[in-house]
């Protein structure tokens, strides 16, 4: 993927028995509230992509299909983590777990 933005946050949302898409949605809102102007991307597998709604599209700057799901039959989806830095639309990426909510800016991390 070509890098179209300088900096942004990225997470992977692959729903299992946990709704990671909804966690990513709350995380993205917390980032947008604490760091206005920040960009946010979410990587999703095909089943999770089918669950994306307009509310998600309004908050996520990028919704990126994973493509090949190396963790398709796994309950823990760690086999896809390596794809984050290959699929990111950002030149500089802070990769997050989707269950983190931000209560204040971490913009100083970019330094």
C-alpha cells in the first residue's frame, strides 16, 4: 500500500467472541477527541468488514481489508499482526491494541 498520510494510529479488528470492531470504534473516538486532526486506520478481515456500519465509516479514516487471513481458524488472531506495517496508509504508524481508550493526548509520542 502506498503511504498517503504522514502519521496515524492503526489497529486490527477481527471479531471473535469479542467485538473488536466496536472496541476500535470507541478507541478511534477517544483519539479524535483527545488529539483532534489525528488519522485512524483499522485493518479488518472479511467477516468483520461485513459488520462495518455508517457510524464506523464516520470515525475511521481508513478501513483496510486484511486480504489473506493467516489466522482464519485461530481463536487468537496474532498471525495477522505482521501485516499491520505492510498495510498501513501512514509513513509513521503507532500500532495499538483495540482495547485501549485514550483520556489525554499522546501526541508527544511522535517525537
